[in-house]
C-alpha cells in the first residue's frame, strides 16, 4: 500500500466564487462573536475568577500542628532527604516532653520546590502537606525561602477537608499507655 | 470670540483646524482599531481579549505604545542602514498623506484636489516601497521574501483597485472626492427628475449602482493593505514576520501603525466612493444652524461608516484562511482583472445609454 | 582443622572457630545483634539462626563451634523463617521511634527488619513502655524502650573497659539496662557502648539530634589525640565536623577509641581560627596577602640563619615535618625541637603522649642537632629568631616571655593564641588535622593516612603548602603541589619511609621501615 489517492470533490460554481463559503464562514464567526448558538466565552478572568482546585492539587508544601497545637514534625529529615531539588533544609532541635525532637529551623525554598509532593508522601508524622496555595511570589530570593513560622501559618490557613488537621495524638496515646503501666513519660 | 471664529474662516485658520481634526481622528481611530482587532479576534475565538487597561481595555493601545517606546531598539549589524531606517517612515507617511484628500465632513478635508482620487492612489502606491525596502534592507531571507511578495502583490492589486474605482468616476463625472460624495446625496435621478426622500437617497449610494465594482474594490483593498486572507508578505507561519522580521521596538510599531493607517485610509476611500461619505440620507444636515456641531456630526457619521468597514475587515481576517501565493496571483490577474475590465466596459455603456435615455 | 560447608562453600577453619566467624571469613554475612567480634559470646538475641544438617532445631551461629563435615545452610526456608520470627519477637515492644531516633540510618534493627523481617506484627496488645531519655552520663543517653537487651554494652564495660558498670535489672519484659548502684558511667571508653549498641538505645549526648547520619560525609582518618593513632571515621556536614567515631583496625585500636579522642574536633570551628596571614606593623598584627607574608617570613628566617630556634609541632604530618626539616637544614640551624604534650595514660589505648606524630618526628630527626639546643634553652640563651610550626607556648609563660624577646618570630598555626598575639612578627594561618591530608606514624611505628574532612576557613593554607612555599622562597626547590608529592619526596630521601606508597597505605596503614628511630639524640 504505497499511497491512497484522495479524490477531490468537484466544487460547485457557488463554491468556486469563494463568496458563498466565505459568507458561511463569516456567519459562523459572527455567532461566536455574539455568543449565539451555544457558544460561550472560555477565558477565566484571573484573579477575579479562580479555579476550583481538584482535591489532589499540589500547591505549596506547608507544616501543620496536631489537634492539641503541638508541632507534628519531629525533624526526622526524611523530607529533606527525599526532596528532589533539595528545597528543604532542616536543623533539628531538642525539646522537652516525650517527643524529644522538633525542628529548630525548617526552611523550604519555594523557588526550588517543584511541588512533587514527595515530602508529604514520605513524612512519617503526617506533618507536611501540599496546600492549595499557588500564588507564591516575592521580590527577592531570600523572601522566597519560607521559614518555619510562615509554613505553620500557611498550614493553619489551608486545612483541606480537615485532612491536614486530623487529630493524630500519637504521643498522647504513648503517655497514657505508659501511665497505665505505671510509667510517667511526661517528665 | 468672534475674532477667533473669523480667524477660523481664513484659509490658514481653516487649514489649521482641518489638520488638527484629521490629525487627531486618524491616530485615535488607529488605536481604537488595534484594540478592536484584538477584541474581535478574541470574541471570535471565544476569548475575552484585552480588557484591563481603561474601560473595556480601550487604553490598551496606549499601554502597548509605551511598551514599544521602552523596548530595546535593536539595529542588526548586517542591514543597509539608510534604507533600513527609511522603510518604517515610508510605511506611515503615505497613508496619512492619502487621508489628506478624503473628506471627513462637508469641507472637512485638508486638501480639496481636483484630482483627489488620483492623489490617493498615487500616495498609497508609495506604500509598496516601505515593504520592499524594509524587506530588502533587512538582509534576511524571510524579510526579503516578504518584501518581494509584497511588491508583486501590491502592484497586481493596485490595477484592479484603480479599474474598479473608475466606474464611480464615470457615473459622477468628476475626480473630486467632494463631488463624489455630494453626487451620492442628491437622490436618484430617474427620467431626468430628481427624487428626494429616504429611499431614493439610500439607493443613490454608489454601492447600489456599482455593486460588482464595490466588491472588486473591497477585495483589492484587502490585498492592498496586506490583510488576511492576503497577508502573504508577513505570513507568520511561513516567514516569521515577513518584511518586518528584523525590526524591533518603535520601528516595528511604525510598520504596525502604517498598516492600520492604510486600513483607515482605504476604508475612508471606500466610504467616500461607495457609501456616501459623510452623508446619511439627509440626516447629515441636522445641525445646519451651528456649523461646528454640524461638522462634528458629519465626522461622526463618516467615522461610523469607516468603523463598520474596519470591523468587517477584521471579521474577515479572523474567518478566512490565508491564500496560497499562486492562488493570489491567479485571483488577481486571471479573474479580478478581466472582471473589472468587463465591468468598466459595462459601466461605460450603461452610463452612455442612461445619458441618452435621460436626455 | 575442621572442614565444613556453609551455603555450599567448603572451607577449613582453625580449631575453636564459630560458624559465624567461619561464614564471615568466607564473605557470608549471618545477621547478628549480640555477637561482636571484639566481645565474648552471649548468644541471647537469636537472630543468627542457621540450619545445620543433622540437627533437629535451628542453631545460633555465634555460639556453634565448627566441626568436621558440618553442613550449614543460612538461606534455607527454615533458617529464614526462624530469623523472621525472631525479628518479630524483638520488635514486639519496640517503639519504632525511627523518626526521632539518632540511630536511624545505621540501625541494625532497621536493616534486618527490612531485609529479613516481616512487614507486620501479629502482636495486638499495648507495648510495654520503659523509661526514655535516661542519662547514663553526660556523654551517653539511654532509651530503655529501644534496647533489645543484647548486653553488648554490659560486656564492653566489663571486658574491654575493665569497669563493670552496666547490668540488666528487673525481670521478664521489664528487663532494662542500668548503671550499677544507680551511678553514672565513669570509664574513659564509655562512648564505645554507643557504637557497639546495634540499635538506638544508647546514643551520644554530643551528637544528639545534630544531623541524620545519612547526610554525613565520612572521611576515613586517624585520631590526632595521642600517639596511638586510633583509626576513626570523621562525619561532617555543612563543612563542620559533627562526630568522630572509631574505625576498625586490628593493628592499632581494634574497634575502639577513647572518649577524649572523640572530642578532638571541638576547637575546629572556634572563633579564634586564623583566616588570613598577618604581619606585625607598628606593634600590631595586620592582615596582609600571602605573598607579602611569605616574603616577610622568608626574609626573617634568612636573617636569623643558623641562630634560629625552630619548634616543629608533633601534630604536623610527616610530610610537613620533612619540609620543615629541609628548610631548617638549608638555614643551617641545629636548634630544632618538638614540644612534648601531655595526655592521660592507661594500659589500654591511651599512650600518655599527646603528640600524634612524635614517632614521625623521631624518625625524621626533629630534635636538637649537634651543638644545637632545644626548647628548654629558650630562657637561658638568646636566639636571633624563632619559628613555631603549628606550635604555641601558651602553657609555658617563661618560655613565651623569652620568645617575645627574639628579633623575629614566625608563627604558623590554625588558631590565634597568646603566642601569636604577643610574640609573632609574621603569622601564617594553617589548618587543623581535620582539614588536611597527610600521614602520621603512630607509637608502634605504623604509618597511617590522615584524611581531610572539612575545608579550612578563610584563606588558611594547609601547613604542607605553607612550608612548601617557604622552602621555595628560601632554596628555590619546587613547592610540592599535593601532600602526595611531599610524601614521595620524603620517602625517596628518608630511609624510615623508603618505598612506602601513598595510595598503598590503605585504610589500615603500613609499618615504617625502621621502627626504632636511628640515633635519636634525646
Ligand atoms: S513538594 Fe517536592 S520539591 Fe517541594 S519541598 Fe516537597 S519534596 Fe521538595
Ligand atoms: S518528614 Fe515530616 S516529620 Fe520528618 S522532618 Fe519532614 S515534615 Fe518533619
Ligand atoms: S533503634 Fe532502630 S528501629 Fe528502633 S527506633 Fe531507633 S532507628 Fe528505629
Ligand atoms: S543498650 Fe544497646 S548494647 Fe546495650 S543491651 Fe541494649 S541494645 Fe544491647
Ligand atoms: S548474634 Fe547469635 S544470638 Fe545474638
């Protein structure tokens, strides 16, 4: 099968004058211009109009606290390790209580972040989530490195279906279990 | 006050006023036109178009102008400088000069020449130099092809343009554009008697007396102004940007401006020749008592017709795909030229027959 | 000599060897927690189960003596299943603290759980909780929940450190490790329990939460604490040394090192680090360019000539000592010496000599030459000039006083000291042993490689580069481009090192050619 010869249709005289087809075409475009016959504008006028984001949308990664307002992150650095563009930098720190550890510094460089969601995926404490925030801008590079406070503030704001605020009280359970066995872990 | 009004009555004074009026209406029209082009294109494509700068985005063109002014003006190293710099200027000046002889209102023309329409053709044919020069001086293959295409295309269609318009002058018996307009506002002359009233005045427009001529003129006008479907000199899908590929910043903007000014000029000419110019079935004399208002009103009528034409041109552009170059030449030489000659002969015969009859 | 077969490999092993040792020698790894090559066999963790033909039950490889015609299978379904069950039992009460556990990443429990364990537990009840973060001392932190009671730590204290300080207390699932009589760990080798602990039950207070171990860049180096030259692994991150842990070397330190050696890195990023060369102008030290400083130093040395007293630090590498010696020979001065440095002494690793390379100095003859005088003469005799290579006299006020009277004093050192502040005319910033490559000779004559783990601050140069540049200015001999160049030069000229290959020293070093320094003058 080398090639198929497509037979051209013989054009009518009206068609060959161009006038009729062009007029037909112009009627079509006129319809779109005036939004007749079921045509409608598809442009979304951002920022007045915004997308309704799908549930799985991955915006900026943010940090969340548990229902008791404690930092969930224990600075295990798994996210720092898994992050492909190395956007996260953590300096772990020691805290009182049964959890022992929380980040002293937790920076995400939003200019580096590629919103892959690996950090959310890898986090063993469900402390980091991909929020719905996609309007990230700043005037300097330094401004785009989001520190811990800012990430927690963003986490407060973007609770999605309560998912990011779910009451994981791992350490409450630990403490009460230990208490039942006569051991005080809170000191 | 009177002194001022009187000064306006003097030849110098009236000339100044005319220049001011025409010189302002045209750039405003052009800026409006650019906006219209983009809005209409958007609407046809179910989009919104520029709507941020000013009400409905009407000031978009001025924002664009500012942008063009502040853009880096690149002067490629391999160009023929004098020619390269001359081309954008040549693109703007002819259409503006051509506009000088087009009557915007009764007596509102900068130069009322006996040879009016010839002047228009003369000037507009200079426009081809801009394209050919720009293309050649750029020393780039795309630009050169664009320039060569432009010269061939413009020369081919100028012929049809002139022949189509001749019919009008046969009927009018004058080359003065002012006469052409007034001739269309008289009412129909049947049986040697003048009929007045709305319908006779409406059908006095040359477009009814010269339908085929008007169609040919309009098509040729599209080709003359490089508008789609005849925008081959700058066919972006084939030639990058055609003859102005190597131009940037304000120089590019000048080509742009020239193209749109040419559209305004040719639409003005079409209005004058076929659509009764500033007249509107007698309504043009509504404010006969106050000359200033009368003039403004007539300019508005004229502008309205021109805008309608411009809209149609834009509408066509976003509807009809570009011609192939051989199709373009085929259409110009093998169809429109014979038809326009035939139409001319027919018009001549009809005019002669009518004159016999009326006498 | 019993002959046995493990996983289809037949081998002959010395009498008395256990199966785990035989397998190890043959490159077959059998999982183990409580067994440690340097400790006695306890046989309590049961993870080393293997199948032995002819025996009805699985056997622990660590306590099974090799016998003739024994056929051992480590990878049979039965053996694998047995180990997986043991793994599950070990994890019954394990807290799975990995996110906050410092051991994560080098934890045998993680490794084996991943490799040979099951992915879920059939245990449904609350876990037994035990005290967390219990301080055993200010160096060692204990977490009873994570402990798998392998008793490696107990055995280390009793057998290696010879201070029987740890024991198991309570009974059944309440078993936990405790310091005897409720005291603190006191022995000087206690931090080794952190390394022997296969899990995160014992962790370092010093390294606690500083960084996850998988981010560390590890350099195989030698401890600069004393002349034993324990082999170490230096872990660094953000260009900072974060920990020093022992590295196995059967010729030197086996698996251990003392606690003091682990803290040698402490001064490494002190504020007193020198970052730029300085020259004394109008009584005050002012920063200048390297060229300027080297020229001034060379001129000062040349002027002092044969009346120059040179102190060469016992912390310099062999290459550096060699270059220094070459410079001094050119100047013709016999006055050269090494300042002794005290260090604790015991009958295990610590030698009592705080100069890691005093043996190298002896081999290269860094000691007063014929008619020369040493450090002790500084108070009694006036020198035209003095040069301190990597050394200071902060601990000897009288000597420092005398030094400051010298006409010209050159100080090469990594830190700003009282000596450099008071006496120096030219200060050249050198580096610490963590910031350069080179070799040391340990107390028993073993030549070992020192490896760079971090980059020195500012414009500091490694001492070999400084000495090379000085020598080039004084003698015109080309400056070595790398420490390996200097090493090659030294080996060619010095019988004690002749024929030693830089790259061939390997991870464990090699013995110097003449272990006993020839004609040491002191
Ligand atoms: S979303 Fe991906 S790139 Fe962004 S911080 Fe998380 S792991 Fe890094
Ligand atoms: S993975 Fe989770 S717990 Fe670990 S450091 Fe990142 S956010 Fe914190
Ligand atoms: S000891 Fe090992 S398994 Fe247990 S919490 Fe620590 S890292 Fe995880
Ligand atoms: S603390 Fe570590 S070394 Fe000691 S018994 Fe427990 S697991 Fe073994
Ligand atoms: S290693 Fe054999 S029982 Fe622990």
